[in-house]
C-alpha cells in the first residue's frame, strides 16, 4: 500500500463516520443547516445584478457621465438601465415610488424636503454643480443682483428639477417667489435653452456641471453673459450645501479669452443617492466604480483630482457602507475578489473570525470522527463484558446462564467482524476480539 492509497482509505472512513453521525444526530444536523441558512440569509451574499439609474434629460451631463460609468459597471458583471427624468427632485420621487424600479440616482440635497430624504442614503458627492445664470446682453446690460431678474423673462427648468428648487430657495431669500411671478418660466431644459437662444427668454438659471452641453454652448455664445456672484462667500457661509467657486479669466478658451474676466459662482454638489434597501455590495461596487471613473477623468474643472467622491453635503444621511468606505477605504479583498464576494467577506469577517476561534482549538484536540465512532460502537460491548466478569466473580452461574453468555459473546464477535474496522484502529479491534476470547475461557473454567 502506498501513501495515496492509505490517505484514500482514511478519507473514505472519515466520510463514512460523518454520514453515520448525520443519520443518528438528525436534530443536530437540522439545527446546523438552519443556522447556516439564517446566517447566509442575514448576510445576503448574492445581490441583484441590475441597477436602474435615474439621470436627467437625454445628453445631459448626468446622462453622459452614467453612460461612461456603465462601461466600468458592466465589467464588474452589473447591468445598468439609464432612466431619463426631469432632474434631481424627479429622480428621488421615482426612487421612493413603489411603481418605479429606480434604485440609484443623482440629486441635490438642497432641492429635497424631509419626506423625500427619508427613503434614501447618500453615497457622497461626485462633482461640483454651480448655479449658472446666463443672460442676453442686448436685453440685460448689467445684472447687478439676482433680484433684478424679476424684471425679465427667466427660464428655471422643470418644476421637479433641482435647478427649479434651488432657484426658488435662493430667490425666496430676496423676497421673490418664482412660483407666483409670471416672469419665471418652468419648462424642460432643452425647451428653455431653445427659447433663450431664440430670444423668447431674457435669462436662464440652471444648476449643472461645467460639462453640461447647455453650459458649454452658452459659455461660448457671444451675445450671452454669465452672472458673477459678487457675494459668493456670503452664500457659502449661509448655506451648508453651497460653496464659492471661481472661473479664472480665459480658463474656458485662452485664445478667445473666455471668460473675459474672473467669474465668481456659488455651487452645490451632486450627490449619488441610493434606496436604503439597495444591497450593500451594489453600494460598494458603485462607490469603487465612481471613484475610478472620476480619478481617470480628464474633464476636471472645479474639483481637484481624488477630491470626489466625498461626503460634503450633510443634507442627505450617509449610507453606513459609504461611511465605512470613506473611513477605511475599499475592502483589501476587493483587489483579488469580485465586488460581491469582497463585500460579503467585509461584512462577515467578524463571524468568520469567531468560527475560526472555535474551530482552530478543536483541530488541536486531534479528534478523528472515524476513531470516535469506532470507540462509541465498542463501548457498549465492553460494558457487557465487564458485567459478565462481575457476575462470574461474584456468583455461581448455571449451565443455562453460561450458555447465554457464550451466545452473547458470539453475537459480539459477529458484530465486530461485520461492522468493519477503520484504518488505524486495527489494534483496538484485535484487542476487543481477544477480550471476547478471554471471556469464553473464563466462562468455561467457572
């Protein structure tokens, strides 16, 4: 017999012992599997692979960013469906609706009320979104204050957009209610853009990134000027979701000196939000992917590289997964394992450590189930032998009782031979047979 044959016999004997133990300990086995099922159910290691991502109007900055991100998410095995909407508020309304599948979106905390925030978590901000006020030079020669907009026709985006809600908040501070002033026109972004270029609107007020197609177009339009917030720092102090940002002169186009002078703007940040019931591993996959996409982007303007994602807008509560991501970074196992397995290990490491703390000492006890089962089967027979010996030493047995003992010994001998002997227990087996034979001799001499 070579080494591999010997190991093969050991493995077979161990599995045979395990099978017998399972058959005899049914309740214990059922309890074990129920516990394993409950642990797996609680940790939920198999998330859905589909993300329904609400953006904004087609070809918007959010829409284009998600299209780029989708490529990276697809590489992780995730399917992404882009959903075009009216903007930040509409995104969250759809996310909170039982009729919609939306589970991920961009929004602004500043545009939401408490009821809308209740069902979502923030994974952090991803880019700066300034308040852009473009106006026609031939209609408005010098816009000194936002309050002056009340004298002109102004497009403010759809009613369910972040642009509309933020414009409403900012102008209410100046005693202007855009919902009651007919000069403020609420319509789709594409519509107000077209009307503005045609001259039907004197100004438009939108919140978006520097890369938004509307912003890019109007920055280069010679008949259009961009309002500069002279008191941008005051807004930054007053609102915890606003920051002052600057567009240096010529930074858009050095050749044509666009803009001709420094422009001060106030900016919020776009938050990546998820439904509170979105699987933790999907949240982790989104955070890692967004970070990769932003870091490798060549279109950073207001933000520094590696500045985002970050939790800078406290208006929306942060996801526990995102909090851990920002505090400790992505799981180390994410470098080697798929996102869902890395997330599962990250969530279950304490349980794994506890199991290891229990199992490792047990392995040091050198318990072999095959040996344990063999001893367990032999023990009742040894007890019978001890009882026989006690009676032989203390009583005078009749011939009938002696014959009964011999019959019992024959049964023991037959059972020992038929039960089989696991590898490594041969010596104990023959010791048992010798004990039976010795008992026969004692009975015969009694």
